[in-house]
């Protein structure tokens, strides 16, 4: 017996379920396996499904936001696909504005802030400049503006996960501008919100950046080690693979500064192994170079 032909509503519901499944698969490839190239190839291929007339605009926007979020994070690693990143965000923004969906508008503003941050950062590095600069230079200003707008909307929506994310990303801009006190205050707010409302992943990055500040700013190796160990534990609990090599490299640097070479080597070796699992050639080269430097000590 043949299956019944779907009505327009049932077909639309099927697209909703399919897009939810596609977003889950992409997140699994990227967040849990660290397979950036595989996740982006999958999303690029799956995007053709959005062309169906029965796809709801809010589902199309959800997919584009997932795509843009991974593109923004991947650009930090690869320095590629900036044009695709911004075109994807523009399309998501048009849909969010048409729908007057305040949550999706807030998420678009946040990922737009991330995009401006990562592309500015990579452009400075590629041109041989320091990633840091003064506020007067103007770099990272757009990232801050969009993230502040996202935070305002998220506060109105009581989106605690989003608020935590925005506080961290605002803190990043202040860190780049050398405004350490403002940066640490936003990191603390991000952590406080994440702890209070159980957002495990959102605790990770601000904790790692507090470790960097204790290490490079305060030169307090014990405090840096405590934060770095906590960041690694949080990252592993949240199962976010792409940045795990960075957590181990930070611990390697701290142990090296403490004169504990064996522990420094152990974490550098773990960073290389994790980078190899992601298949990212840039990660592999970066972590391998750091390991080779330690082996020469």
C-alpha cells in the first residue's frame, strides 16, 4: 500500500523536522567532533533544501543562523569564507526582520558581531599587525556595537544563555583594546549567568580568558593554572572539540613557565593529537610547531 500524499501543512512540518535534523548533524560534526571542513561542506550541500516553497521562513532563518555561527567560528581558524559569512548573515537578518522575530533578530546581531570580530582579527594578523589595538584605531568597533545591540534584546527577552554569550563577546573587544578591567568584568558576568542558569558551554571561554589574563597580565601562575584547568574541564564536559587543542596549549605554556617541563610536554602532545583528530591542517601545523619548540628545551 502506498503512503498517503502529504498535505501542504504536513509537508511543511516534515521540512521543519528535516531542518532540525540537519542542524543537529552539523553541530555534531563541528562541536562534538571538531570536523570543521566536514560540517561546512554538509551545510553547503544541505542549503539546497531551503529552496522548497513549503519551508517556513523561521526554519530557513534557523538553518542560516546555524550556518553563520559555524562559519564565524571557523573563520577564526581558517581566515576564509568572509564573503559567504556576511551574505549568510544578511539573508538570515532579512528573514528575522520580516518575521519580526525578536529572538532571531538578537541571534543575528550576535553572530554579526562575531563575524566583525573574527574578520577584523584575521585581517590584522594576515597584515602582520598585532591582534590588539587601541580603541581610537576603530578596529572591532562594529563588533562591539552589534554585540551590545544583541545584549539589549537578549536582556529584554530574558535569554540568559544569549546574555552570557554577549557579555563574553563584548569582553573580547575590550581585551583587544587593552581595557583589561572592562574585559574581566564582562567575563565575570558571563560566567555568573552561565553558572546561575546552567549554561555549561558559555562558562568555558570566559574562564579560559581569565586564565590568560592571570598568566600574561598578573603573572600569577597558580591562579592561571587553576583557571586553565577549570576551562579544560568545562570544555570537556561541554564536549566542544574545536578549541580543545587551545586549552591544552595554554596549560602547556603555564607549566613551562612554572618549570614543569614534563607536564608542559604532555599537554602539548595532547594538543597535537586533538588537532590531528579535527583534520585541520592549520591546527596540526600550529600545535606541532609548539611541541617541537618544547622538545628542543
